[in-house]
C-alpha cells in the first residue's frame, strides 16, 4: 500500500505538495475572486463562509477539475477511474467565524458507509498559504471510521440551521482534544475522506482565504446501484449545458453515469450504526 493511501485510510486525509502550476493558480485566483465578489450578500456571511457553486463559470475551473497532476495523485492512491461530482469556491473573509464541525458523507444508511476504502473524497486547493491565523483546515484524524462523542452533537450538518446560527457556544464550534490544524502552501492538494470530521479556523487576517473544494467519487464503479443512482440524481445538469462540445468532451470521462432503474440511496448526513 502506498504510504499516502495508508494515511488516507487510517487517518482520513493526506496531502500532495505543489500540485498546481503558477499559471493555473493565478487564473484560479482571478476567477474565484470574480465569483466571490458577485455572490449574493446573504450567502457571503454564512457560517460556511462566502460560498459559490463551481459551475464552470471560468475555463480555469474546468482545467482544475481535469488537472492531470491531481488525477495522477488519485491514480497513485489506487483510484484508476475517479468521477467528478461537484465543486465549490469557498472564502473565509476577514474575521468571519470558524466553520462548524461537519462531515460530508450523505449515504450513512448504505453498506458503503462502513467500508475501509472511501467512496467520496474532497480535493481541497487553497489559493494562499494557510496557517491558523488565516483560517487553515482543522480535522479530527480517524473520525471517518471511528465514532467520537461529538458525532452525536452535530445533527444534519450542512442540512441544518447551523449555517446561520449565532450560537457559537454550540458543540459544532468547539475545540476538540484530538483535532489538528493542517497548514499547507498554495497549490498543494489536500485529499480527505468525506466521512472525516473537519472544520476551519477563524480568519483573523485582513486578506481573503479561499479554498476550492472538489468532490470526486474514487470508486464509483464499485459502489452499489443505489449509491450510483443517488449520486447521479444530484449532478448539476444545467451547468453542463453551458459547456462547449469540446469542453464537454474533456469532462465526460470524469462524469458519473448510472442508467439503471434501481431506487436511489436515501440522502442521510447523520452517522448511524455504520459508524462505530
């Protein structure tokens, strides 16, 4: 087993350094600032931060989704045919509150929830160097497969009102004795299991801290028909219609496909008996 795959399966995350080129980083910064500046005010100040769906608004986003060095990193981990599901541009603006603890796996009633190998991964690219002071990533190692007390205090995460609460004494905003800070350089790639509990520190600097979060399905072909149907039901087909034929040709090999008639897995963000 590759050491980074060992870390991913054991700890829930790993880091690949210096994945993005300087040119792509510059283009991504410009494209991200444009969509973040244009975001509706009420969406800029949520506890998630200033967040915008990555809907192919700029060619730099498509280049990121299909970036060879990132796909090579997934291949190195043993994921030979990953699929792209969705992406977000997320900024912590000056003095925004910390992000709440959450995990992003949505099919907790399915057997895949208990497997040692991930079925959903986040790929995070920070567009500036990160540290605690400007809101770097926080996570709880091993929480993708090990139940912690805090799991039972978080409810439905993104699907709840925690995104807009002003109650920062809520356990979702607490410090955890097992948490670590993951500070990285701009252009590095953080890969994490969707089941991993993660958060972000408050940005105490005067500069915007942006992360591009892409969701990939590394073992889509090995997932059940129910899970494959559940993912394909949530593809943003309207955004795909904005692509040129040439752009769609580039993206199509990465898109999840399910043509069966099976029932889709139920969307459920709350860990149940599958997490021990």
